[in-house]
C-alpha cells in the first residue's frame, strides 16, 4: 500500500495475524506513535536517515514503543 494509506494500514494491522513492517512508509521523520499503530516494526535505512546518530535515536525510540 502507498504510505498515504495510513488509516487502511492501521485497519490491516488490527486484523492481520502476521506482523507488518513499515518499509517505504517510514523515512525517519514520521511520528513513531502513529507509525506504531499501523505497523509492528520499522525498516531503518541509513541512507534515508542520512545520519547514524539519528538512526540510533530512532532505534531507541522505536524500542520504547515495542517496534
């Protein structure tokens, strides 16, 4: 699904027995609380993040949310 279909992804995540991962739907600047409602995990791309420090911060925040 396109990343703009966030509400539909949230519905799918509520229904799906399989974990859903945000790949193209996560660039690094999105609200992790909102992403966490639609997905079970995130794919962190260092090239997209443009910073190892930023990526480490996102990892810490994602872990706190159970992603």
